C-alpha cells in the first residue's frame, strides 16, 4: 500500500487521534483552522471529520478535511443515509483526488421519522463491501464498534456478528462508540476476540466537560450505560440553574473540573486494557483535550495560567 495506514501503526504502538465536525456557522469555520493548528501540536496520528446524513454537509466536510491535511492525516466519516451507489462512488473519487484515503464507513443515525436509509445501502456492511469492490485497496476502512451493543440490534451476539462481517468484507480497524463502563468494554472486547474479530480497536472517548452533552450522547444517541462514578459526577452538579432558570455561578466550571478528573481515570483505564488506539472527541475545542492529555501525562503540556 502506498498510503498511510493507521491500522499498521496500531499493531506497533498505541495511537492518539481526535474527532472534529464541520461547524454550522461561518464564524465557526473561520475559527476552526486556528483550533486545528493547536490540536496539531498535540501530535495526533490522525484527525477524523464527521459527515452529515445524506451528505448534507459534504462540502464543509471536504473543506475541513483539507484543513486537517495541512496538519496531519485526515479520516472522513461516510454514512449510508440517502446515498446511492453513484453518489458514494463520486464522493469517494473526490476524496481520493483530494488526498483523503482513510474512511469510517457507517450506517448513520436515521433522521426522525425514517424507517430505513432511503438509499442503496441498508447497512454499513453494504458500504464496506462496495468500497472494497469498487476501489480495492485504495482506501483504509474503519468501522464502528458498539461495546454496549447497537440500539437496533436484538442482542450483543447479533451486533458482534455484524462486526465480524465488516471485518471479513475488508474493514481494517474498529473505532468504538463512546463507552464509559469499563466492565462492559472488557466483556465486549473479550467476546469480539473470541468471535474471530482480530483487527485493531481504537477506543472513542468523550471528555466529560458538559452535563447536557453527556446525557445527550448516553441517553439519546447511543443507549450508553452510565456507571456509578459518572452518575456521581452528574449528581454533584445536577442543579446548574435556579427555579427561575438563571444559571448558578460556578456550577458548570465545577462540573468540568470533576468531569476532566473522571475522564483522566477513564483514559488510564483504557490504556491499561491495552487498546490499540485512543480517539478523543475534541468537539472543535482545544482546551479540553489539551487539559485532559496534560493531566493524564500523555503529552507534556504546560498548565494554562
């Protein structure tokens, strides 16, 4: 292979990477290059960029990927939602032309009211098979793993069977959905290995810095278990507004402080488990991931005054 493969690096050492998203506003797009430049100084192995349902933000996705290329190797998300074979083929060709050869193949979250993808691809397995058939080894393909089991699967066994199928169709490595419950993660990792899933695992970790973000990701999008330690962090700072809806001074800052310490413990636990990579959801912010890496000792970063 002539291009950089993250999975090859993961087999030699533990990688560090970040996820960003295309900002919705012009102001956000203007600020992002500066943020990416700072994130680049943390020496990531790659930076991934999300992708809207049906390619709703594909233009901004490609623009962000070009920003990333100036700093490190980019990886693009790609979903099945509303996609035809022709649209995917065209987009993948554009990615190759623009120097992007690493892709995370996803089914994607169905928009409200949808009962299917409304496209030519029903599942991520279909997308993986298509990429390999049409482009051979021109792309490195990552696929999602769900330690808690996908919300639409009837059992963890079914979910693991789909993951094994993705590997057999040509996936190179797994990027997990967020998982705060280490017991759940250990069980999942053991079971996928027993099922014959041998490709590297990159663990997706969201810094705990916002109560609403944690609740949204755990309860709305992923059905992600909230372990007792995280429940305590949420409980300690639950009331952040008064009865009139006014923000109570200091509560959000206190939540961030305790949440970062919790995330450091989580990060150390994942590293101790021997995961092949750590993928931090940067959420287009530098300060949170930088502070997390500083406190964890993974990067030598001076404390901010």
